[in-house]
C-alpha cells in the first residue's frame, strides 16, 4: 500500500514564498494590481453572462416570430430588425466592457459597486 504525503512539495514551496512575494511596497503593488485585475475580470464575466442570456432570449423570440410568418417579406423584415437590434446590443455591450476596463486601469475605485 502506497502512503501519500499530507502535503506536496509544490504547496510547501508556494506557502513558504508567499511571505516574500507580498512583502514590501512592490509586493503590495503586485497584490493590489492582482486584486484589481480579478475584480475587473469577475465583473466582465458577470456582464458577459447576462448579455449572452439576454441575446439568446431575443434570438429565440425572433426565431419564434419567423416560424409564424406566412410570406418571405415578413421574414425579411423580422430578419432586418433582428440584425439592427443585434448590432446595437453588441455595440452597447462592448461599451460596457470598455468602461469596466477603463475604471480598472484608471484606478476608479472598487469595480462593480
């Protein structure tokens, strides 16, 4: 029967270097930058998940509308409206994501709150 050690050498190394990695002013700067980056990444992920959910709902509704059409002109009108709305939604989403990143880069305080 093999006996496994309770901790790995890698985790021991990481634990022992943690005090060194965040000591001093440069360590605090790195820790602050990492915290800011993680906060911005988390907010972007939440924003994108909400956006994808909203777009999937709109796409499904458009598909339902198109299946109920009786002539190609109606399908074309619905498709045109869908394309305009989709482009508008993606443009607005990119603006939101850029705002999140700009706040993060410019030190605009706490992200998401």
